[in-house]
């Protein structure tokens, strides 16, 4: 029996289609922002840009004009 490495958050989210992502995030912007932040911290440039926009707009996270 071989052990498999656990999936990172980024790897897991990349496997999900739009329907599954909507089901995961629902209409809760704060939950979505937390997930985007986690993927951004994992070094995904698109997520970093997205999280920066969430911060600028104050969507799901405290507004941060310096972002």
C-alpha cells in the first residue's frame, strides 16, 4: 500500500468546476474571501490579484485601500 500526499487547498480548488465552487462558497462573500486568500498565500498569481481586488472593494474582507 502506498501513501498519497495530501492535496493542498490550491490543488483541491483547481479540481472543482464552477458548480462545485458555487456550492462551496454559496453567497457568503466572507467565506469566499477566506478561500481566495488561502490560495493567494499558496502563490497563485490569479488568486493574489483577485484577493487584492476583494480588499480594495471591501468584498468579504475589510476594505484596504493600500492593497
